[in-house]
């Protein structure tokens, strides 16, 4: 077995996530306590029993999803599992890249929480609400979607934000241009062209103010070499050097999440199992569509810990 750990991004959050882990594993509870202390607030209460609407705000969702991912990892590690010895690569979808770096020992839990709070606030502030948009385009070739974005952008912004695989592309940019591109995509035969319920045009050039904020935050962040390579969103290849990791995290704010290529790289390099660590099963589903050769595992609850251990010890 050759294992990669992958970490979810925004959209996977739900109230109650991680609560069973915190109740059953003291190591998981300690993660939520550390995040609460780092942020100076009881984010754990929002995660466990708060409002879905408030949890979904990007400034909350980003550190919250990281907390659940690391809590799940700590539950698994409490059984003797060693990421350094068992995992070949880590990767995360958008904010999940920070979770991956935390899991691989490059960032402390506290520093990761603070960076994600800065990232969430900066992304929300970069574009006034209502001026940007994102849309999922399903069932069109990438080259066609790229051409549509170029045609519709004009003097403004419309670009591919995520290549999620399985024929699912997400575009991002100015609202008027994204809505126009979604209409054109439907006319050109897209199975679906759906405006997404998000608060900002993530992974587009409009996020440059947020990229600048993250460059400043990362410049002073204490980061170590990860114990296993990170397959970077913007490269879809592995990196380990701290300076390059920081550079790519800044680029990621305005750049494309190349998730299909990330999974294809892993498949081509012998990965047999993906372990999605944290809330939901979105990435497992995407992985199945990208590569039939890779099996998916998820760990987000105490029951998942036992199931995963059985597979890992076969």
C-alpha cells in the first residue's frame, strides 16, 4: 500500500463536525482547545453547536475545517499511526493545503489557525460582496471553458479557479462576466453551469489584495520542512523547501487549484490509497472520478478511525 493524505477545503463544513472525535479522543479535544486559544474565541462551540450560516463565513470555515482535519489525524495517531512512516505525500484543496502542512509538521496548530483566520478575512475583504462570483461548469472540456472565460472576461476577470476532475471545472471572477460565461457554457453543451453560493471570487486575479496580505503573514510565519512532500495546488508536483512552500501558498490565493493533475500525479507515482482527513467525503468522490486505480478512505469520526486502521494494517 502506498498512501497519500488529502485535506478538504471550503464547502465540506457542517455544524457538529469533529464533535464525536473531541468527545472520544483527548488528543482531538486538545486540537480544538489550541485553536480556540490561538484565535482568542470559542470557535469549537460554533463548530459543534453553532449556526451553519455563521460557520460557513469564510473567516470561520477556514480555521474550523483545519481544526477538524487535524483532530481526525490526532485520533488516528493515538492508535500508533505515524504520518512520517506511512504517508508518501500530503495535499489539500485550497485551504486544505494549510491543513496538510500542519499535519506534516511544517506549521504548528496555533500558527495554522492564525494564518487561516488572516486568509479568510483577507479573502472576504478583497472584493465587495456582490461584485464577484464563482460558477461550476460540468461536462465541458477544459480548453472550451478556457476559451469561454477569455471570450467573456473582456477588460474584467473571468478564469478557471479549480480543475476538480471528472469534468468539473469552477470559474471565478467579476459577477457579470462569470454569469455570462455560465450562460455561454450552457449554450455550448455543458451538463450544468451553476452559480455557486460563495461570498467572494476565490482563486481569481480579484483576490490579489488577499495574496498580498498572505505574503506579509507568511513572511514572518515560523515554518519547518514538512516530514513528507506537499503536492502543491498551483503546481500539481511535490515541494518541500520552506521558501517555495510560502511562495506557492501566496500564488494559490489568485491561482488555480489543479486538483485533477494532483491526483493524476499521485496515481502515476504509485499511490494506491487516498485518506481524506477531516469533514466530508468530497475529495474521495473526486478522486474516484479522476483515477479508478486509487481507493479512497475517509476519517472524520471515531468509527472511521477503526475502519481505516483495518485497511492500513492489512
